[in-house]
C-alpha cells in the first residue's frame, strides 16, 4: 500500500484534466478576440511602431533587422495581420513583412517615387500608386510578381483605393486635381473624375460613394463613382489630407494637416459635426474593428493621437518614430 502522503495518480489526473480544460478554453476563445495591433510606419526612422490597442502603448518596433529604408511612404495589412505591406521608397521597393518575426517575406522593385499601397478586398492583389511615374502597379500578393503596369490619365497618383467589389481601382491624382477610374479586368484607365483641388486620402462609405480629401480646397469631396462625378464638397479645415470611414458609413473622419485637427462628418447630412484638435500635421488614420477608437498619425509631432469616437475627444498621445505616415489596423 502506498504511503498516504504519496499519491501520484491523483496529481497526474489533475494535471491531465487541467491541461485538457485549458485546451478547451483556448479553443473556445476566437483568435480575433484579443485587441488588434496598430502598425505605424515612421518615414524618417525607417521603422514601424507596433501599438497594442488595448493599452495604447508601443509594444514593439519593426525594421526588418535594420533593412527598411528611411522613406516608408505607405502601409497596408492582410485581414489577420499576419503580413504587413510597406512602400520602402528609399530602396524603391514594396516589402511584405511578417510582424511576428520582423522578417521580410517578399519584396519587389517598384521604381522611384511610389507612395500609396492598397490590398484588394479579396486579399489577392496589391495596388501601388507610383506617384512620380504616373502609373499604377498591380502586384500578385502571393507571388509578389508585377501582374500589370497601368499608366494613369491623371498626374501624380498618390492614394489607391479598390471599390468594395474589387473590380475597379481609384487613384487620387495630386498633380491634375482628378481621379483615375481603372478597370481591373482590362487593366486600363477608363476615365477620370474631376475634384476640387489636390486630392489625397480616400474612403468608401458604400458601393459607389467615395469621400476624397482635397488638400488645396480645405475640403472633402463626395464622389459618385458609378456616375463618375463629384456630387458635393464639404468644407473642413486647412489642408485636408487623410480620410477614413466608419464601418456603417455614417461617419467620415478627415485629418486636416494644416489645422492640426480631425473633422468629423455626418454622412446623412454631409456636415461637419465636430473638429477635434490633435498633433501637428495629422495624416492617415485607422479605426479599431469595433469603431470605438480612431488612431491618427501626427507627422510633425512624431506621435499618434487616440480619439474616443463616442466622446469625440483625444484620450491619449502615443510617441512613435520620426515623421509617422499613417496607421493601419488589420480588420
């Protein structure tokens, strides 16, 4: 008979039960339950700041082991945040980075003076706006091969945006005050849409309704893409640059680079309902999945402002690297 103080069987059983329970609990919690990370490319630092959106603190800094250049112009990410895509303009390349390992997965030469990058809704295609080349590069997201090289009718395309159905690509052309409409099936520009002046950031609120920041007009245009025309212009504040929209399409946020503020637009009335002071030269922004917080990159303040979208007030200022270009939060 074993000694009464030596009972290995119950301990083993308890351990096995505990391990099984933990495994079942882990399986019951969805992978996306944890608050997502926000990624901020710092143009002049050659780094990407990683922000935990639950604590609003920088938890990591990526640089691909120091391989990223000092002109990080744009960023996007896949739905799970397993891969982030950044334009490394110093090295004239598009880079796919694994944020978990800080390792380069793919890279491809895209020529000089490229700016915007956007992943298609189905996650299969990347569009790169090569601003100085007056063209769009279409890149296979899996192989990183350039599938098409499309000249734009307008000049200096900066931001690229797919329509929600993924069939059409829009570019904001800074040099010609218009937008190209690119049919992706034929891989050609089929026309342009005139805008108010110096278009920059863009965001869809529906299948065909697009809001476009107009830096030269201190406004945001509302564009009907299907009709290929501007239908309204909403005055915001000085040098409107970045735009993002809520998932339900009821609000549009506009970063005003000259005013150091974010304008909140009610899309039901197309009026500005609030102007929120942030840092210097706010640029591109991102919302959390639940829409509760808006993250705003402040280029000249080297920070990211966190806005509570219920109170429409800044709740925190997060220091990042030098000259942050924008923010992406995988959705």
